[in-house]
C-alpha cells in the first residue's frame, strides 16, 4: 500500500486498522490526529515495524472517536478482538478474576470473572484464580462472613459448621442483626482495599469497646480476630511504615520479540498485590508501547485506581491521566521517578519483570517451544532459521588429554543421541586453535560426515581465533556453513566480518546459545575427566599451597585449559565454588612465579 492509496483521513482522534490481502487485520493503532499518524507510516523515517505494516497492507479502515481517551479504550478492545500480527500482544490474554461482595443485607464474598452493574462491590483484578482463593481463605479465617445459604440469603433451620467453629454469625437463622453484620462487612471492605492498618484499628476499637461494656466474650472474639489478622498478614502496629502512599508502580523487561510487564499495588505504604503479563510481538516496540498495551488491558478492568501511578518510561501522560482519572472518579497523577525511594520501587519492579521474563522463556524452552531459534535468525542476520545447531568445545587438563565435544540441538532442544566426542591427536603442547581446526575438520570429512546431516549453524566456544580456525577447517573440507562464536567475557556473540553482538542475557537468542555452549562444555569436560582416569592423581595445582583435592576439582571443572586458568583474574578464581580470596590469590601468585621460571634462561 502507498500513501497515494490512503483514504481521505480526518484530523480528529480515533483508531485505524491496516488490513492485509484477504481482509486480515494486521495492525491496530490509535491517534489524536488520524491523518498525521497514518501518514507517518509512509515516511522515510518510519520505524521498521511501521514500514513492514504499510508494505503488507492493502486497505486502511479508520474509526473516529470523541477523544483520545475513547480511542485508547477502543484500541484495546480491537486488539483483543483481532489479535493483529504487528501489535504487541498479551500472550496469556484472559479475563481477570475478581472478588465480589454481593449487594444485600447479609453479603457474601464470591469469586467471579464478570463485572456487571448489579450494585455489588468488586475487588481486583487478581493475577490468577489461585490468588483469589487465598484471599477468600484469609478473609474466611479472620472475619465471620457467611459462606453458605445462597444469593440472595435463604433461611435455614440449623446453622452450618462454621457457626459452631465461631467463623460465621449465622444470619441464616437470624442470629445477628443487619447492623452488627454490616460492621463485619465494613471491616472486610477495608481489608480488601489494602488497608490492613485500618482493619486492625477497627478490630482493636471494637475489642476495647466490648471490654468497657464488660462483654468479655465478645472482646475475646475481637482479640482473636485481631491476632489472626496480625499472624496471617505480618502486620505489626508497632513498626512504622515507610510511606503512607497509595500507588501503583510498574516495571518492564524486554528480550527480542518477548516482554514482561509487572504492576505492584501499594496501599498505605505496603505492597498488597501484583499483576504480571507476558507479551509477544514486542520486537522493535518501545518501553512506552509495551507499558500502554499492558495498562490498556489492566486498567480497563481494575475497580480501584490509586491517586498515583509510577512508570518506568514516558507515555502520553495527558491522555492516560484523563483515562485513569475517569476510572477512579478523582484526579490520578502519572510520574516517572528520577530519585529517592520511589526510584527504588521502580528498580524492584524492573528486577521482578526481568526475573518473570526469564522464567517465561525458560518455560517455553522446556515445552519445546524455544523462542531463541527464530530470534537468533533476526539477531545474527542469518539467511534462514537455524533449526539444527551443532556446538563445538575443546577441553584439556593443563595441556594434556585434549578432547573435543560436539553437541546437537534441533528446534532449540538437545538431541543427545547425536552428541559426539573425540580425542585430539598430534599435539606437542596446548593449542586451542589447532584442536578446534582438527575437531571441525574431522566432523565434516570422517565417518561422521556420512552419519550426521549438515547443520544450519555451527556454534564455536571461543572468540575470533577459534572462529577463524573453524572456518579454515570448513574450507579444507570443502564446505561453507554459517557459524558464530560465543566468548565468555560479557557473553559476546562473535560474527565473521561483522560487529560483535552484546545483548541482555534474557534475550532468547543468547539464552539458546549459552545453553548450547554450556552443554558442549559440560560434555567436553566430562569426557576429559574420563580420559584422565584414576591414574591421574596429581596436577600442577597440587603444588599450590592451600589447594586440596576439592578446590583442585572445582578449578578444573570451571577452567578447561591451563592458559584459561593462568589468565584468569583473581575475582574470577574467587568466584569458583569452595575458593576464597586468599586461595585465589595463592593460585594467581603460583602461576606468576611458574611463568617467570619458564621464562628464565
């Protein structure tokens, strides 16, 4: 589609939908000025995703709204309906669970996924049904709210077991007045709104009032409820709270095509809830775009919006403030913290988002849905998706028993039946480059060449030197295959004739490469140990003061060659399990003296 094929667009706010061949909606967007926003897709400075959208589109549809706030709501609904290819999508898109306090003289607390205008009070949304059940159990263990007799309340001849356990006021047998029951309902409301301190204060006041009337049995009930509240929530009225703010704060993490957004609810200075969403189609999206996609879905359903929302990135504050203020019925402020305790909250949210993203990616990998394969093609600029990847590593013990390992991954999953190991021959002294050349050459010229299919990509453990040795081996074997190196320092991806690539370790492509590299290293080290056998009882490390068998084995497991061990920094040595700073310095000092002795005439 070209700019000339666009319809006559108004300058009013609204939503626009790009359609591909066959009518498929491939992108939905919103704008305060439809004409200006849509035309930006066809400018030379348009981002890559915008250019791809306009190139694939054959038709544009638009909907005019009264305001950008209305466009924001409409955009969220349209994205949910069509799930466009180029929009950031909530991977686990679903209806949120809520708790519903029914609208009647003796309310019940119910689980629901539907919010309707029936006069009831809704609390939530909660992250998942399990969270709702836990809150229900907590309320039931503290407050004597009815849990039976239906909606509306049906009278019974006998009370249930909860009444005999002291956990229900039994309105079903007229055991309590509406006024007394309403006090409990108010305590439940206060508690579910996140005000644990207010709930505790109400219970404490009721307890003291009953004691003053010498109604000690009732005072004991209130005392027990207060004690249960303190035990189950960790609330301590004697500990000063760091802040009295009611606010939400959000964090975002992104890795290639995937992202995670997390929102924390803070009420009266206490974090009382969290929501998180895993998003796809995030490649090329800004942090603000990911935030807006999450917020449009979350705040369209949430029942209580706090007066302050802390964000990690700039978005259209005016529009979002108007939208959230409309939801809250009062002014809501959006802020991007720059310093102080609120900036620390943002750090907490960002760390949790990164951890959550890593967990989601690990789950996909475990299910065999490894996202790293497709991500690797885009990241490294490969011509095709590397379905079959072979990883190579070299291992030796202080220059002896040099071996190589070949591991195979298909579709992001290890194919252990095709792992191969080999001994490196013809070495008079340690030479990682020669060893790598021999391993790669033998893989593609010997018996393995007939038994194993060609890979789509080679991953070489090491830097430019190892990568060059592998390329020479392929040339000698008469082959031309894509290959990458992975250097341990900063987990840098090495390419031939192209700049190095450094991305966060949460990036799916890098996660896949690290997994292959570590598996190749583990296999090579294991084979190296087997070759050494029981006869190898000593090593150069046995002469280092303070290095016993346990520390020696730990060092040998971490460093695969004498050169790597010699060149390791003290900090790297100290991080090896079982090593301390003193032992690390002893090893470093030993190899420095060893090198000086060898250099002496």
